[in-house]
C-alpha cells in the first residue's frame, strides 16, 4: 500500500477483500474446519463473515503483518499432514510412491503427527483487562 492504493487480499475460492476493510480473522476449528474452509474473515460493510480457504497467518502475511505471524512451520506441517492422510491417498498410489520414490507416506504421516503433537499447544487466551 506504499502507493496509496488499498491492497486486495486473496481469500481463496475466488474471493478477495481489501486489506484496509478486514477487521477480524477467526480461525475455524473442529467440524467447521475442512474441505478448504480455514478462516472466517470479517470485512467492513459485509454483514456475514467470508469463509476463506487460507489460514489467518497467510492472510495476515499478505496484509503486511509479518510481525504478527511468528513461525509458519506449524501451518506448513498441518497442511502436509492433511495431504498425507492415508484415507485421502489410495493404497495403490501409496504403494506406487513408495516403490518409485522410496517415500513411505504412512510413516511420513505418522512422523508429522508426532511432531505436531510434541510441538503444538493451544494458544493461551489473552485477557482484555488486567486483573489486579
């Protein structure tokens, strides 16, 4: 936005929003998350949130908020673990990948999940007001 023009942020599913109109990013969790649904994006002038297929961290990065991002490795690891899910990759394809590339997707998926379980933790809620 150095030239004074508001930046358009890609939200996925062919949707865009102006960076200066986005005021809340709400990560989807549980059953609400999946099939490309990652984040609710609240945009000024739009009564209902827009469902984005991109994570809040990715959207923040596009908005120029790198300081708010922290390490993106967890998002990358989650995306990889989802792609390696044994139920989504058929048995024939898994065997073919193992034979051709020497990569055992089942083992890779297990390792990714163990790494995530060992390093991921729920974010601590931030208090709006300091208690005395």
